[in-house]
């Protein structure tokens, strides 16, 4: 049996040996080989990608908020650029935040607690408003 992995255990790229078979996906496998340009890891230059925000409680809450706003049709979907209402998607994000609020009682700073409560309140109001607009149509 030949080890065809393109990387050693330490993560460094393995040199192709003469006795190894080329690393190409089998037909119909659907898995890209290591040479597939979509899956080749390329080093990035400093400043070439936007800097991501720190991962903290506020980022988590605001991420759920952004997803809920997309579901409510108040913000365009970042992938399609379209505004589409998905009350089920918005409801799920609101429920995630409700569970987060319930499970973090007594473990948040005052600022985190306030952010979570205000975000949840805002989204619940927007949800009820959107739902009533859909019913009146």
C-alpha cells in the first residue's frame, strides 16, 4: 500500500517520488486532488485579506443578529445580494439568542448582558413587524 498523502505528519509538502502514482482524483469521485487550484493553499500577503473581527461574545451575538436581519429581509443576503424574507431563518436566529441568554444568566458582564438583551428585543420587534406585514398582504 502506498501513502499518497501530499503532506508529511508535520504538515510540510511531501516530495513526489518516482514510484508514487500521480495524485489525481478518480473519475466520478467528486473529491478534488491536491493540485486542484480551488483547494491549493496559497500564502497570503499581509493586508491582502480583510482583517476579521476578534472572536468574542459580542461578535457571536452580532453574527446571529446579522443572520436574523437577512432572514427578515432588512439586509441583503451577502452571497446573492438579494433581499428575501425567511421568517423561519430569522426565528431560528432569535431562538439561538434566546437560548444563549438563558444559558449565560449570571455569567456575562453588564455590557454583554445588555448587548444580548437589546439585540434580542430589537429582533423580536422586527420579527413581529415583519410577520404582521406578511399577514396583511
